[in-house]
C-alpha cells in the first residue's frame, strides 16, 4: 500500500511574510490566499508539514517558547486542521546538521512518522536551500516567487508566483504537468533555468 502524498512547506517567505528571526507573534502576516489553498490541498487528501530553519534560537536571538508563540499565531491565522505537523531546526549555519535545510532530515523525519509517499510529494519554498532539501529527500520541488524566491539561483521542478499557484500546480494530474511531470510556466521561466544570484536572509 502506497503512502499519502504531502506538501512539505517552508514557513517564512512562503506561507507568511519574511521577517528575519521572527520572535513576535504580532509580526505574523499570512500571504493572501494561503489559508484557502491549504484547505484545498487538505480536501484533496494530502498531508501538510512545515519544515523550517530557525537558527535564531541557536543564535540566542529568540527562545523556543517565542518560536512556538509565533507558530501558534500562524496556526490561528491559517485556520484549524490545515497543517498536520511542524518541524523546526535551531542549528546554526556552518555547523554539522542532518536537519537544517538543505539537509533533508526534517522531510525524512516527517515522512517516516506519517507514512508519506515521497516521489509523489512536493516541497514548496522560497530559497535554493529549500529546493536542494527537496531534491535530496526525493520529492518534487516548487519555488515560490514570494519572500526571497525571485533572487534565487536554483533549478526547481516548477516556479510558482505564490503559494496558491504552487498548490494549483501540485493538484494537477501528473500528465497535465508537462514533460517529466513538471515544467516551469513561460511567464516565470528564468533565463537558462536560473535566477540572478543574491544573498538570501539568514534563517
């Protein structure tokens, strides 16, 4: 019996507006259309998991309690029962970590705990580290142009203007996604498959 399909979701810059080291629930701003898109993917039988780097904890810029307060406010704005679980990694950049994206540890952990069919699942994010994480975990990848998305240099399976666009693509039948099951839309196709390089935020 095959596992469930899932969306693995970056948080900051994908579901909510980018705020470096967000420790204040009052700064949580969910992007338009995100709650409705999550309800749509859940109604289609998919599982949803947040996988987020939170090095602000490791840097001493916020506590785990503050992270959880922000997460609680995000959940309130998204609505009940649209996120199955949230995974976070407090590890600092440059330190050995199997969980900090682009390492695939959080995705593999969620897949093992919830019985997920990785080849038929997607990771959605706004950074090249999200795309690499998904590729290393064996899922398909969607780069959103919110957050830092338009500044990235990477090769996702699909480029979406925002999260609702990403969900609409994921819900298409595989044979409707173009050759190989996925394609970049002409309106957002980066020249030679890349975005201009720029240093992203430091989550």
